[in-house]
C-alpha cells in the first residue's frame, strides 16, 4: 500500500481553532484532517448531484408554434411602441400649442369691448406694438413664425384660444391702410 499524499492548506489561526472545536463537539470526526476530507468529499458529491444527467436518447421538440407566437408578440410590441411614439408626439405637439397660446395671450390687446377693438386705428410702428394695439392675425402669425413656430401650429393655438378661453375673441374689421382697404381679423382679450 502506497503512502498517502499530503495537501497543505493555509488558514487563519481563528479558523483553525473553530474547526478544532467542531471536531471536539462532534462524534462524527476523529481529527481535523478527517473533518477537512469529509467536507471536501461532501462538496464534490453535491456538485455531481446538481448536474443534470446526460440522456442517451436525444429528444426532438417542435418549437414552431412557440416561434410563431414569439413573432406575434414582437409585432404587437412594435404596434405598442408605434402607438406610444404617436401619443408622445401628440402630447409634445399639444405642449407646443399651449406654449404658443400663452405667447399670444401675452401679445394681444386687452379691451373693455369688441367695439373698442373695432374702432382702434393703429398708430404704432413696430410689429410688437401693433399686435399689442390691435391684435391683427396676420401680424401675430408673422411674428410667431419669426420666433420659429410653424404656421399650422400657430393657427391651432389661435383656434384653441378662441374655443377654450371665454375672454379671447376674434373680430373681422375693415382695415384702411395707406394704399388699400382690406378685411382684417383682430384677436383681443376682454377685461375681466
């Protein structure tokens, strides 16, 4: 019979003491070496038990239905993503419309009556002053487009103000300018 091989392991003094106490407290191990060998063998057994057994006969499974269902799910997720992006775009667009509507509210004149805005004759020179004085739609549009807002969104903001704000109104008046007479829409707020 051959000599047993030795394996040296290095542990802290505290751990060695713990292991010695475990041997002394147990009738299962005769010495420290027996404890270490038993622990290693137990660990090796548990590892081999946890590995799946190899089957001698391979199994064939038809996964075509699973693949079809996965494709359906992918399509549905794509649809949900598209709807989500569309919703985000609508919300973003609505936020932009509200931003422009707020700008318009700050720009248009506030008057006591419709008659007051009808009878006002513009005297100012700048676009901003003219808008604050008589609120002509064409100047509002020109001014907001110069600030980077597209014509369609400006029109939607004007419509939103008329529909949703009781104090905002639009009136069509005959406007006389130096070289022509024309009809003009004027936006205004009634004082509350």
